[in-house]
C-alpha cells in the first residue's frame, strides 16, 4: 500500500477540492470516502455513540502534509490541527529531508504495561515472590480474557513486581503486567487483563487490590526516527547551510539544559504527532502524557529529539518516544474519517503508524528549529495572517493569494490596504461571473 510519490510542488496553491481530488486519486478513495472529507465524516447520531450528552459536532481543519519519505516509502500525512504553519512547516521539513533520503524509522513490539496496586500487604518481599511464583496462572487468566488479541499473535509478555515500602498511604506493591496488544492502542485490552488477574494477585499476596489500570508511560512501546540532511539543503535566504546547522545545534543545546525551553521544543514536536493522532482517531492525551513523562525519565525534563553535526557537516537528528497508537478498535474505526486518514497513510499496522508519527515529530521539530534559527517563526505566520486579512477584505479564489503576497511584500498587513489592493486587482482582472 502507499502512494507513488508524496512530492507535490505547489500543493498549497491548489484549492481544497483540488487537493482532495489529488489525494483521493493517489490513495484510491471511493466516492463515498472522498465525500466524507467535505462532510466531516461523523454524523450527530454517530457522535452520540462515542461520548455522552452529545449536542452537536465541532469541526477542525483536516490537511495533508506532502513530501514525506519514511523508511523508503512515500507517505501522505493527514493532520487535524487548528494552528497555522504546522502543516506547511512539516511539508517543508519533509522536503528538506528528501535531500538525505528521507526519514528512517523503527519501533518496538507493541507492548503495554498494566498496573495492579496492592495495599495491606504484611510482608512485601514474600508477597512479591508469591506473585512471581503464580506467573503462569496469571498468564493463563490474562490471555483467557482477551482471546482476540491472542488470536492475532499478542498476549502476555511477563510481569514485574515493584515494592514501595514508604508511601503516604503506607507500604504497597505494584504488579506490572506486560501485554502485547498488536494493532490496538491497547487501553481496553490492558484494563480488561488487569481486572481479570486482580483476584489472583490478591489471593497470592494476601493484600487488597486497589488500582487495576494501564500505565500511559508506554516505555516498552517506543518508536524512533532518524534523519540526515546535507548542510547546504538547509540554507535559507541570508543564512548559509552551515549557519543554519549551527543555529539548530544552539537551539538544541538550550533545550538540553533548560526545561523552560525543552517544554516548548517538545510542544512543537507534539504539534505534528497530535495532529496525526487526531486524524487517525487516536488518543492524543495518552500520547502527550507518555511523551512528557518519558522526557523527564532521567529526573530532569529533556528534549525528545537530539541534533548533531556529522563529520561531513551534515545535520543528523533522532527522536525516540513512546507511541501507543492503534489502527484497530476504538475511534480509529468508529470515526469514518479516521479510517480514511489511515487509508491516506497507507498503514496496515500500529507499528507502521507509530514509525510515521515518530518521523512527523522529528520533522516538525526540524521545521520549528530551522525557522527559529533563521528568520523566526512570525514571518510564516504573517503569510497566513495576510491570507486571513485578504479574505476579510472580500478576496476570493486566487485573489486571496495575490492580495496576501502583496501585503507581505509591503510589510503592511492591514484590512484597509488589502481592500485597496483588491480593488486595483479587480480593475485589471474582474472576478469570474462579475
Ligand atoms: C509553536 O506551536 C511551536 C514552537 O514554539 C516550537 C518551538 O519553539 O520549538 C514554534
């Protein structure tokens, strides 16, 4: 599966309908699937099945980032996001990455952690040993509770017992179960498993079970991506490539030593990852929780990416983070547009999706750092702001771009000026139908 090429110079110049048509042709969307792009996909009746007390729907832009190559495959990246510059930045960074062959990505097996908390335990060490001795019985109970995951090759992958002799609520034991959830995000499966084996744990420890729930710090389900870009490919007007590399490394250095910067650095990474998560019906709060907890795993909050200069001057970069995402179950299937987004991505497994999302995070970070290290991010924002002002002045179709370009070139992004430019433009080229 997949597209022949994700490269489309000037994609941003097309109308939404033209872009949708091109994407539909590339990935073979049926007319019904293509029509969901306009309708938003989810009916109120469908929404009413997803959550409680529904009164309507809330639309957000669905966009596609172009130019991506991940592990030798061409990928179109669907993104649901309301923030200007995120999609453009990502497409641009993906184009720069092509100069070095795109992104290489990998991932671990989709193993999640479930936690069973036990209190009122007389002897923590003896209780821990008793749980370990019951591992086979726990495996059997766990797998009996999730036959469909076992049928697909997933299932129990071991357990660990950790002791907390001193907590504000007294001594306690935590039994961590490791469960391969295959192509699901896995929260439901893991929670089911925790509840199913809790009585065995209570019996083995003689204690009282309290929590039975997955951990969102999915650090056994990491994905990573790497990129290598020749310095000259990173050049920007007035900024030779080596200077851009230098600026990116300086930005990285601040994120390494300062959590205030690292939080913003990682926020930019999650701009891209969350947008793909939402488009594919995945739980972006779970991804956020995992990413930030993982960023702080060494006791200090750190950036999720690393950037360095290669011996030949090229920029090297790597991201690694937990990515608990699914392509089956939950909203990935319940939301008709999430299925379309998965088809656009051309992914068949949760691991493939996670690998693309890792590459998206790395690319989004590159886009931000390159902009910050050169002209700053406001110029890009200004172009979008100018388009909004052009539309407010009444520009339609190709007029929007023409008026916006003039506003930016003049450095005067005001409604009154937009109206003047529009008037002059229409005097030369009356709009269709006028
Ligand atoms: C804005 O949403 C994201 C950035 O602030 C990220 C960064 O500073 O690295 C541009």
